[in-house]
């Protein structure tokens, strides 16, 4: 007799549509406000790679980048001399050249100074502590850690939810619409 193995549903491994809808309904929206984004960026000061994490969050928000687009960003795509950022969009998006803003340029310069000292083995813009290209799970962990840290900050009201990467992309769209 042939047995059929059923897929074991382990909690915490995958988010189901039901869990996402529950988290969204708890927050009431799927994007961050400017105040919440400020809290999230301020929470990067407690991370080990503050310059990288701050630069990563700013790029994701200001340019509406997906996690995979940020992780695939190369050094030659970021030109601080001519103030251009070459964005390669995935999923049938348009690849464009965008100008970085002043605070973003400062964050990029700070990360480049720190990144050179790390001596990365690849040409990717964001590297991990192991000198390898940054993985999307690391970005998810960063956002989870920063949103918890922003929630625990005593001086500010807490974030009403844990932040996921797509919320930064949505926040960019909402900021452009306003």
C-alpha cells in the first residue's frame, strides 16, 4: 500500500495569506508613515552595521526597491561623483537612473567608507559581515530587529506592527502620491 506524505505546516517558516491579512488588519494598512519610518531608521543605531542598515532602509524607501533589487545592487550602479543611482527593476519594471538626495548621499558615503574596510569579495553594494553579498533573509531579519527596537524605544510611541520589506515599497508609493 502506498502512503502519501502530507506536508507538515511548521509555524514561523512561511507566512500564509491568512497571517498576512491578520497582520494588515491589525495595523489597518500595509505601508509606513513618515514618522514610523523615522523611528525605524533611528533604530538602526543599535545594530552592528549602522551605516549599511541606514543606507539600505533609505534606498529601499526613497526609490521603492524590492529586497531582491537591493541585494543585487552593484558598486558600479552607485555613482556618488555624478550623483546618479542606476536602478535595475525586476518583474518587468523599468530600469532607470535616479538622483539620490542629500541625506541619502551622506548615508551612501558612510557605507562606502565602511564597506571598503570590510574588503568584500564581490562587486555587490551591500555585503554581509562574512564579506558575501547580502541575502534577502538578512534584510528581513534586519527589519524585524529594527521594528522590535523601535517598538521598545521608551521615548517614542511604539510601532503598531512588525515591518516587512514590502511596507517600505508601499510607503514610497504613498509618499509620492501625497
